[in-house]
C-alpha cells in the first residue's frame, strides 16, 4: 500500500505558477475519476487552495501522477517539475498531518486548511476515489490536528491572512474607520476578512457577488450592502479597500477598471488584496500609481510576525506529529500482514471442517463417541503441526537456530518451562 503525495505550495512556487495548477470545485469530480483510471493508481484525493495544490494517491508510480497533472492542467511537465515536491510512505503521512495541523501553512497554526482538507476528503469520497489507505491517512490527519489544537497553543497567536490584510491596510490609511471597504466574493475567506475588517468599524461595507442572494446574506451580517459583479465597473471607484477571493478562472478586475477608478478618485490611493488563486486582479494593476495590490504571496512577511512566540508550541506539535506517524507505520505494517493472516485462518478452517465431517460420519455409523472425539482431536493436532514440524526437520543447519526461535515464539513454548 504505497501512499504518495505530489504537490506545490507557496514555498516552492509563486502565485503565477500555483494558479495554473489549481483545481476549482467544479473540476474535482472529473479530475479524480481520471486519476484513478490511470494504470497503477488505486485511490486519489486533491487538495487545492490559494497556497497549495496537492495530489494524495495510493499508487505505484509518482511519475504517472506528475505527467497526468501536467497534461490535465495543460502545462509542460519540465516547467512545473522544479516547483513540485514528492513524499512517499510514512513521509507522505507526516506531510498530511503537518498540513492538517497548520504546520506547513504560510500562517503557522491557521485552521482554515483543516476545513479545506475535509472538503478534499469529502470530494474524493463522493467521487468514489477514497479507499482504505487514504481514508486512514485523512482520518488520522484530522485526529492529529484536533489533538494538536487541544494540547498546544499553536493557533493562539497566529496571524490569519484576514488579519494580515487589515494590518497592511492600516499602513496605508490612518484609520480603517474612515474607509469604505468592498468585498468581492462571499466564500469562507471573504467571510473571515469581512469579520476582521468589521471589527475596525469602517464607514461602509459592500459585498459584490455573482449571485445577489449569497451576497445579501453576508452583507446582512455586516450591516452593509450587496451588489452584483456586473456593477463593479461603475462602483469600484467608491472604495478605499478592495478584498477579493472568488473561484473565477480569469481575472475579474482589470488594469483599465482600476485606472478609471483612480482617476475618478482624484488620485486617492486604493488598497487591493487579491486572495484568489487563480488571481482575480490582473497583475499589471500593481504597477499603477496609487494602487497598492497585494497577493497571498505578498502577505508572507506580515503573517510571519510573531513566529518566535510560537516556536515552543511548534516544537510540541511536531513531536505529536512524530508520534502519530509511528502509529500510522504500525497500522500500515499490520495491513501488510492481513493476507497471510487470512490465509492462515482459511487453512485452519479447512482442516477443522474436514475432520469434523469425518467425525460426523463415524458417529452416524454408530462408532463410540468418546473414541471419535479422541480421533478428531488427534487428527486435527497432527494436521495443524504437520507444516511447522516438516519445516523444522528439513531446515538447513544455518537456519535451524533462527527457525527454532521463531517457532517457540509463535507457539509461546518459552512460557511452558
């Protein structure tokens, strides 16, 4: 049962590369089905977030998965290879556990990734690509994350992407309370950002979304207004702060839109945070004067603040992960024994059934029941012991000592004396 992980994240690839290899939810079912249709791939799950794309598989060969990823995302395999990392076996399990605990995140200790892993597990289960091995890995990862959360304070001082966005905005504007804030999208990341900005009591908050109903639900919680994405060209100039995170495959905020907005604002600055992968805002926007564009990669420096205070908690969490990996290895080793255990039980059952049938015939013929029982016990004993006794009697001299020790251990003969 070979567990493999192939992926890239914010440490190995810039956002321009990550967005080309990202999967949106609508693609997931078909992608998973294609993966397990590959020769030598038996189970699959895909984790795709703004900071990482990872393929978790029960598979024989990593190269098969790598070439599939390149072809599926229409990328040259040689161009993406330098950005990829791979893990197998227990190291793959360790990686999954560290991801679930937030130890591999840009924001160490953040909790959003755990929900994203659960989404990936659910998608694989619904697609029928989640089997015994991946189920064990994901469930153990979730359990490890829960233990780390309850037994350490790794998440207590973490600076979330949302909080980092507020911190950056405060470097540009004297106070958020005097700002008008626009949120583009209505998903989990936008909800987190909206909560953090709302705590600063901005003078206006508006949610722009593809469907008005979803936008209105979030806007109602914020005490704000909801608009459609189609309203952006006429409305975006009103806002000092723009935070966007949608699942759109192409940018929805272009350079021309922001150029016109800044002109209408009479050169007053605009702070724009693009948390989407693929990106919602054209990268050229960052070159415009008075437009301050930040992507998820640009937030790295801010979210690393306070890491020193968490170093002891990280050490404790890593130790817990190590213990969980040992437990996984034990489970994996026990799975390797399953076929032999099953065959041994089947062998014993066949002997028992055969001798019982013989005994039943003797009893039906009127033979002495006590004698039949004694013969039954003797025959079963002889047949159970035939193979080990034959192995001992025929063992070469250089194998006898080891074989004797193994037999005495298997039959617990050392406890008899």
